[in-house]
C-alpha cells in the first residue's frame, strides 16, 4: 500500500501549525514570567524583587535562572549593597532578541486561533480584531 502523494496545497500547509518559534526554554510559565519581568525592567531586578513579582520560591527561581543563564538569555551579577549580598538579574541583548522572536510566534498562534473563532465566542483579547487583521 503506497502512501498518497500530497497535493501542492497540502505541501504548502505542511507544518503550518508547528510553531517552531515557541522556544522551549522560554515557553515555560515561570521562565516566561521571569523574562517578562526582566524585559519591563531593563536595568535588572534583584533576586528578591524577581521572586516576589513572579510568585516563586527561592529554589524554584534559582533553578529557572540557571536554565536561562545557561541559554545566555539572562545574566546574573552577584555583588553587595550596604554590606549585604545582592544578586541582580538582567536580560541579555541576545535574550531580548530571542524573547521578542518568541512573542512574534506566540502572536501568530493567537491570530491563527482568532481566524476560526466565532465572533460570539471571541475572548477579550480578540475583540476589536477583524478578519483582515487576523
């Protein structure tokens, strides 16, 4: 039994919804929260502030920061402030670029979903979008 040869239309849509740009390092809830916090605070955030903003435990935040640092998305600077140790986390230039590429792909996911959503069932995010914008 031979598999059917795909039509040109089928070939052009192959992998259409694979969303390769959904970076696995970023696409985890806690890491997405950390990166969003850092992108909105370009000078960086202390570990304590980041922990509070993201509602994470010390250990959980530490582990996610290790993953992000290994991927060169964030940098972690340890220092002192008034004789107390302080850890400051910042998003790197390449991390910023990766984050915005991720957001572009995520936006495409939202737009693709909005195309098939009926007007009555469209959540607040999609209100105001018309099919020409989607």
